[in-house]
């Protein structure tokens, strides 16, 4: 994308701005790395702070499952209406000021106009207004890393702790990012390992149930549209609740990382928003990993076979990439990974119905 002529032309035209219904817009280019900045711009809110999720539940309450499931998130239109209710903001927008709350003084004036006492707040902070979109399958992969890193520190048996640490070290190899397929295989391997420890009576039943619930969550999240049904949706809600409840009981207070990190956006999105998203749409259909597989190949082709000059690099990359795709000897990586995961999952015992004991209502 760096070398295409359309991008170079757009950069030159940025200085002229855009006029829409008599309003001049001056655009700014932001080059983002990773998904988090994209979430920030899509939601129109800053990421992080006390409210790190667009749903409106504060970060400290992500562990409160009852609150998370009962909370109703505001739509973007409802947020817009709240902003427009203020007299100061409405006046500034009519004056074609498209960023009325840019500085803290204007925000304080707006709040005081709405009869909010800001004098008892101490030092002002914008962090309490920052929220973000959620991307369930991306958060699921990231939570798996946190979970596997943290789990060994909550084993009562020192031998089990050493074995889990060795498993974590060998499988993660100090990586802080995993592909979705690698994360899925890793959880299945962990489930097989925990089941073997359970047979040896080294870990309690709760550990085995917790890992099996996580495997169930991943299986449903990556399942096809044809398998999505009311029964499957209910099972995902039940498995998410079961896993979250057991994780709060077994992990409780994290040791290797802060509670904010372990029970943060990745945990919150996995146990709360993934079932909600799956209820509306097949979660696998919004996964961009398949499309992003081409990035690495295109980069390698461009670095090794082009002169890196605008006007030449695009055609070369497309032709060579298409040739690789059409090569009969080149295996379909997506189908190959699904096959590997399917074979590995056959080592697990048959799935049973999700069972929620009476004691879960007391936790």
C-alpha cells in the first residue's frame, strides 16, 4: 500500500481539504499498527482508561458477570444525542466547531452547564470517557496467552506447577502474540494435559471442567454458519458463564500479571461479548485472519523480487502472489490448519451437556 499511485495522489490532495455542505474538513493521516488504534477510531472514543470497553462497564467491574450480562450498551446514536443535549456543545457545533471538547476547560464548562459538580473531582481526567469496540476472536487469542501464563501459579502441587510452567514455556516460547489457529491447538493440548493430570489425581475436577469449557467456547466461536443454532448459542452462553465462574474461583487474584490485565478487555470480551456477538452473527465470519494471511507473502515477494519503486512493485507482487496461489503443490494453509486442529481434537473425550451445579448460583 505504501507504493500505490492512488495513495500518493491522496496525500497531495490532503492539503486542499474537503468541503461537504459548506463545511470544510481538513483530514489527517494516521498510520496504525495493530487492532487497538482501529478500534479507537471506529468507536470515536479513546482506548484505555476506566472504561476500556464500548459497552460502558468500567474496567474494575469486568469480573462482575451479573453486571456485565445485564448491562445494556448505548448505541452510537444514543451517545450522539447525549452530546447534543448540551447547550455549549450545540452552540459550538452550530458555529462549525467540529471538536468542541478538545480541551478540558470546555468539557468542565459543559458539565457544569448540566449541573454536574466538578469541584469535588480533584484533578480532571478524560480517561473516564474513553471506550472501545470489541473484537471477540482477536481477544480470545490474546486471553489464551494470559490464561496459560497465569495458570501454573495457582497449582497447589509443586510438581504440577513445574509441569505447567514447562508446558507454558515450551508452547509459548515467550511469544506475546498467537495466530488464532495456534491458540486453538494450544488450548486443546492444554486440555489433554490437564485431563492426564486429573486421571493421576494431581488436579481437582474444577480444573478439568474449566479447561473443557474453554475448549467448548473456542469450538463454537470458530464453527461454521451452518452449525449456528439456538441450541449452540445457549451452549456458548452457558460455557462462557461456567468458564468465567471457575476462572474467578481458581485464579482469583492473579500472580504473574495484574488483575487489570488478566480480567481486562480480553477476558471481558471472551466471556461477555463473544456470546452476544455469536447470537447476532457467526463469529467466524468477522474474523480477518484469513484475509491477513496474504500480508506476509506480499511483503516477502516485494522485498525479494522488486526494485521497490512506485509504479513497478504492485504488478510484480500481484502476479507472483497469484502464481503461488495457483501452484498445485502449494497446500491451502487454512484447510491444513483446520485439519490439524480437527485431528488433535479427536484425542478429547466426547462432549457432554453443560452442567451448572447449584453451588454456582452462590459464587
